[in-house]
C-alpha cells in the first residue's frame, strides 16, 4: 500500500508525502504548518480531521480511514488515537491507531492591504516568517558561541 494522509485544520487542508516503504504501517516525519484563526484559539477548540488514503495509479485513490478530532490550543505533545472506517460495512469499527503530535506556535498578525482580494499568498508570508526565525536563531547561536 502507498498511504498518505490528508490533514485538515480549521478548514484548510494539506497532504503528507506517500509512504512507499512501510506498506500497511505508514510513517511520516512531516511538519505541516497551518494558520489558525484566533477565534478557534479563544474558544479553546481547533477542529481537525485526518483522512488516510491509498494512492492508486489506475483509478481513484482508495479511502482507508479517518480521525475526527478537536485540538486544544493549550496542549503540547503526542497523541495516539484509534482510526475508524467510514463505510457501511464497518461503520465505527476501529482498525488501527494513529500517533501524531502538535503544538501551537507564536501568534502572527497578518495584515491584508486589499480586503476584497481573497487570493492572499500565505505561503510567501510563512516563508518570510521562517527566514526571520532562522536568522534570529542563527544570531542567538552565534552570540552564545
């Protein structure tokens, strides 16, 4: 099996790479970054959904299972939860577990100069922030050496 995960947090989705090595026990050492609106953080509940799929070359990818959860912005660490199928023959039957970790990063203020433009390039903003953090880390390392 060539398994990948579709991870949706606060309505935005990202995908892991396909694991072609571990067959039925896939592993991903991937970091997926999401911008979470402050309303979810204030409410204390961040909606998240993880779907697992098997990549197929000759037809549509095969749905394997899902994990529907609510993340707490105050938790930092690792979780292991049961994955359930969502088909009529095995509804709500667990067939494996998924281990993942998450943590909430620093608060970032995003200013949109043209509110009518919905095609804001968030990737560019995130990359600029990562560069800034990298430079700051390099400066701290250099100063402390």
